[in-house]
């Protein structure tokens, strides 16, 4: 039972400067608190609610920024992939490839990600039972890559609502892979604002505490210096200024849970 | 933020001897660990899945046992009520009247329970949103009784399954009443065995830890010296022998959550 | 496969005059269209969302009106019961005793209703799987009353929402009892207006058509001359003026479904 | 209100011979009954539950078969696409491009499909509210293609279960596009057999009747001469020998619904 890891960063890669600001602040925070950090950022938001939603900096420009972030801060970087053909190229610039929840059953994408040899973090689909992740994880493992993380990010519960079933955490841990709790997307209200998704930021600490008390390998929290003006997932990102208090609390619960 | 209270006992009042054994063991345990205890027992299981399910000792015989338990152990006793006409009589023999989840919108029952002046513990219906407990609590409070507890015990999630939404805990706390997490019925599989309900006892500690980490006033756990042979709710009761470990863990999480 | 029966009436018994107006209008309509009619009305809305919600005329006053309605119009009358002790008295004044959905697992109420010998219409709880109605129906049948109707009225689907699973209709028919589709409460939004339930009247004809096409014994539709000013369930009652068109359509689908 | 169209075929393209047998039989049936037919077949099952599940004949071999089917039978062909890069090539060989439910929010795929100018049939995600299809349809329409079909195929309802909300049909029709009811996947039990999805074939006619009575432009039914031995979706495909009875019934309900 190794101590909790933090996967954090803004929802999307907005610009090189923004990425360096955020990564620098999180790096400093993680060192001060003594918690392992993976920097999360997306080069492309490929499934925005609306066609007009901002999608990020794009693949080519982002890869250069990812490489520079790793060099400048010595931080492992996580990003999500959307098509099999992207995996190999992206794998050179990051440490963890993330499979988005909607895509968790796309065999070709899972296999392509697996074959890069990078750690693969698969988000459990909103439509999937936790025990069904066995087949998802197997698609990656049977492609020769045992380094799989499984992420809980809420399950469909009526319309425009997700619920976090904490039983999913030990069930997925029983598959033999480290389990991540995504506290940001678990409080999303899919499509809840008509042309974009809503969210309930105030429940991020609630669900994160619950998950860490149950026991997880890592917690995933998107953060931004000004969430209300962020281009995506603003309603459910945690303000950067509140991260220290949140992470301190989670570390204390983690120590108790694993102690 | 007062420390966690334990509401515990067997699902039903099986016999005077059984009640004394269980109450004695739980009393001893609660004193040793230094946690407040309310003894829970039902005189009548009025909504068994099947008509053939055992229902308990019945009202008259039970009230005498309740009175003796209180005298012998100095324990507050909680039991559930099913009809308005029962409330006054039962109130004389117990400390907390509990409204079953299915009945949480029966106005007459809520009002009759309220008028006894006893503490009323209302279980949130499996069909109710947490914010809808506002109206339920108001039915009691407006009947002149401010001593209301609100209990989370899972919400319908597809067929034969409940899910525990941890967001419900702070939402109900926002109504101004102490919140109880019922870890026993939250892991019930309603009707899951055809002629009776199933349950997944192994998730009781999982969900209880999560709830206590989020912050609750009390945790409700049904226990039995031999759950697999208990007349009701066996699949989701915690063996008496495992209670000490469970309660110790929950007390540690509670101290951290409220510290 | 007997032709479709219509169970209709206002949500609650507002006054003797109102009851006679509604029953007269529905009687006339049913004779003109050639459909069997059961007049539905409630003497007490025992589970209003809020304590301040109007509950109807009350038991004593209502029973006299029920008797007069039966005599004046030769109509069978259906009403719901809430406590075991009410059943015998009410049974003398009506033809069908209805068990509310929240109460469908209260054994004593089911048994008391069964013992009156009247037809018992049990609404499936919002928290119940269709196959779990087997145990509910058995509680009545094993009490010596084979005259049981099973009503579908929606199942919990997230918060403040119900969904109608049309598979429930043949599953419940497989239990051997006539199946009723309650088109009014299936479009309810429980608690959806904060202090009262909302509803989506526009979906009554949609769901009723679907259910009748699948095949049901009866359709249950609450109606009112002025739903928007009715004391309860206004948002999901059908205006009386629209009933003829709706019933004509349902009769045509019923003839095709059973032809 | 044009008469009902039938979208039918086996789940996957198993072989050229099998495709010709199935298409020939369906073509003959559709002409005899006088219903428009679109032949459905998949060249690749890209999201099988398990990595070992059969995926079909593959892209290149399939396109030749599609072209031959169109020439031999004069039938429009529908197939699903999984990556943006596939759309243009496949569009040359088929009449309708179908977006799988899991992929209904992948902007690039929607745009690539739209730009082919072919009719695009988008399946509503199991995680999506019907009103959220507005944004999905807009992604296609704003890419210059107004020829969009929206398909209902069930929504997540607890674990391993879908439910068909018939209200979704008029809600999606309100978006201005023809609505298809997929009776095959609506009765799927996702992941319900551990390593593969289960299904309840007996409910296909139930849900299809309900949907057609509500009113749809087309019904989608997968069929196979021997479903129990089909390589995918066997539990929810309709035996070819039962298609005539089913389609006749649906045509009668459609005539009544639109008459």
C-alpha cells in the first residue's frame, strides 16, 4: 500500500505559459506536501458537448509543450488519446496515456495504447459496471502491457447526473490494478447546462475524502487558477488556491486508510 | 461536531434472551471503545419481501423487553414504527422512533411519531432525492418536534440494487439535522434472492468508512452473532465478532474527519 | 383478451359536487365510446410532498359520496387505502381497493385489503423490479383473494425522475393478474417542484399508447376539468376536454394489440 | 408522416455468402410486405466486450461485399464507422453511415461522417439524455449535412441493464430529424454474461410495438437465421423466421399511429 499519488492539472492545455504556470505551482505544492504528482493535461477535448466548445491547443503544438514540461519540472505527464493512430506519437512525449471513459471499450484504441509500453490509465465508462472493467483491463494486459490504472469517474444515474459508487473501488482493485478516483468528473453533470456540461465543485472534497478513506492508489483532480473562466470543465474544477487544503486532508485520510 | 454515535443491534427482536445477549455484548464493546451506543431492534418486520418471512416477536411482547433492556443496560433503544396508532404506545418504551424508508412520506405516521416528543429517525426513501428530505423533516418539525435524525440508506439504482450517494450526507446535514449512515441497508439487494432480499456484507465497512470520512453524526450497523442463520437481513448484517474492528476503524476516521 | 378498461377520475375527492360532475362526465364519455369505466378518486392523499398539501375530504365524508356515486351512476369506484384498519370500512363503499406504490410491501395492509374480498389493485413501488411483484401478489392471493390487479407507475431513475419500463407489463402479466398502466403517475416528477411533485402531462398519451400497444387490461388516467388549478397532481392530470380523443386512440391501439 | 422503414440485417458481416443469403431473404420479405428496407451490417465490431470476441470481416473485404449487395439487390446499405479516417472510404460503398452509441460525442467522427454527404444515423449514447442529442445533431448539421437520423437504443439503468424511455422518441423528433428505434440493442444486457453481453430477445417485439405506437420513422432490428450461434449479439437478435410476423405487426401499428 504505497501512499496516495496526485494526478492534477487543468482540464485542457490552454497555452505554453498557462501550462508552465500550473505545472510549476503544482510541482511546488507536491514537493512541499510530499506527495507524488502526475501532471494531467489534454491536448484535445475530442468530445465536447457542443461543436463550438474549445478543444485545446492541438496535437503538434501540445507535444512540444509536454516535452518541455517534463524537462523543466521532471514531472510525469498524463494525457488522453482518442484514436489508435495517435498513440505511438503521443507516447514519446508523455508518461501515461489515458483512455477517455466513452472510449473504454474501443478495442483498437486500447491495444494501440497498450503497445506503446506506457502506463495506460483507463477511465471506466459511465455505462459500465465495475466488474466489467475486467474485460477492459484484459484487452490491455493481453496486448502485453501490465501497467494499467483503472479510474472511477461516476456512473450514469438518470439523466444529466452521475453517481459515485464507492463499492467500485475495491471491486476494481480486485482486478489487480491500481485504482484512481477522478473527483472532478465524478461531480460532472453531463449536458447539464444545455450547450455544455455542468458540475458541482463543492462535492469534489466530499467524494475525494470518501474514496481515499475506502482506499485508492491515486486521486485525480482538475484544477485551475480561475475555474469559472476556464474553457472547459470549469464548474467542476477546484481553484488552485484550494488545492493545498484539499490535498493535505486527503493525505491524512490516506495515511489512516493504509496505516 | 460531536463524536460518532453507533446505532447497532440485530435486525429483529428474536427473543428476550437473544436481545439481552446482543445488547450486553454491544454495551460492553461500546464502553470499552468509548463510543455512544443506541440499541436498535425491530419488534415487527412489516414489509418482508415474502408473506412467509419471519416478522419478529410482535408489539406487546417486545415492549416489555425494550423496557427491560433499558433498565438493565441503561441503553437508549431505537425501534421502527409502521402505523400512526402505534407511536404513542411504543414511545413509552423506547428513546428513538424510526420511520422506515418506504414510509418516509406517510404524513400521518410522521406527525404521530413527532407528537410523542421522542427523537424521530427518518430513513430516506429509496425513491427520494436527498434535497426532498427537506419536506420530510419539515413534516416532523412543524408538528412541534425538532429532534429529527435523517438516515441515508441507499437509493434505487436499476433493479434489485441500491447505490449510496455520498453527496446526500452533506445535503441532508444542510437541513439542520444530524445525519446517520445506515451501512447495513445500503448494501441490501432488494428482492435480490427472489423470495427475500440479498445483500453484500463485505461492502459494509467500505461504505461506512466512506460515509464517516465525509462526516456523519452516527453510523447504523445491524449485527448478529450468526448472520447467516438470522431470520432477516442476514446477508447484510456484520458478524458480532467483527464489530470491534469495524467500530475502531470508524472512530479513527471520525476523529480525523471532525478534528 | 378482454377489451381495455378505463380507470379514471380526479386525483382527489374535492367535494360532492365536483365528484358528481366528474363522474357524470366520465360515465357519459365511457358509454358513448363503449369502454368499461372504473371511477378513481382518493379520500385522503396521505403522502403529499409537503405537510401543507391538501389531502382531500377525509374518510367519513368521502364514504357517503362514494356510495352515492355508485348508486347514481352505477359506476364501480376505486380508492386507495393507507392503513390496515381502514380496509374493512372502505370496502363497503367501493369496488376496488388500491394499494399505493410506497406501501406495496406493507404486509398488514395487503392482507387487510385482501381479506375484504374486494378487488385489490397494487401499484408497483418505484423501488421495485417487476419480477418482485410476484411476492406482493402472493401476499394477497395467499390471504385468500385471487382478485389482484398489478399497476405499473414508473420506476426510480436518478433523482426526481421516473422511467416507464414497458418490459414490466408482460413480466407482471406473467404473474397471472391483469395489468394496469398508470399513465398519470408514470409522468410524475417526484418532488420536482421543491414543495410538490412536478409532472409532464404531454407524455401521458405517449406512454399510454406505448403501454396499450404492448397490451394491458386497463389504463389509469387522472383527469380534471382544470388541472392547473387542481389541489394535487395537476401537472400530470389530463384535461377532461382531452379525454375523449385520448381514449379513442387508446381503444384503437387496444383493438389492434388484442385483435 | 411517411410509413415505417425497416433497418435490418445480421449484427456483423460474417461472409459474402451469409450476407447474400440474409440480404436476399430480407429483400424478398420487404417486397412482399411493402416496407422500405435498409440493409444493416457491420464490417468491424470495434467495441466487443472481450478482446477475443469476433470482429467481422474487416474493412477492405467488407466494402467489396457492400458494393455487390447494393448492385445485386438494389438495397441501401448501412454500416457503422469508428474513426474519422474511415468515413470517406466507407461512404463510397454504403448509403448510411452509423455512429455507434459510445462514440456519439466524438466530434471528429461526427464531422467526418457529416462531410461525406451520406445520411448519418447517430445512436444516442447509453449515458445521454434525449435532449442532449440536440448538440450531437448540431455537430453534424453545422458541418453542412442535414441528413441526420437519431436512434434510441436504451439508456443505462443500474448495472448491466438498459431501459427504453419512450419519451425519448418525441423529444428527439422535436430536434427535427427522423427517429429510429433500435429494438435489438435496447434489450441488450451490457456485459451481462461476463465475457460478452447478454440480451433478452423476447422483449424485442414488446419494445418495438411500443415505439412504433408512439411513432417512429424506422425500426432497427438485427436478425439472423440462427442467432444462438451468431458471433455477436446472438441473445438479442430475432430469428429470421420470426421477422415476417414481427414486421407485419409493426406495420399495422405504424399505420394506426400515423393514420
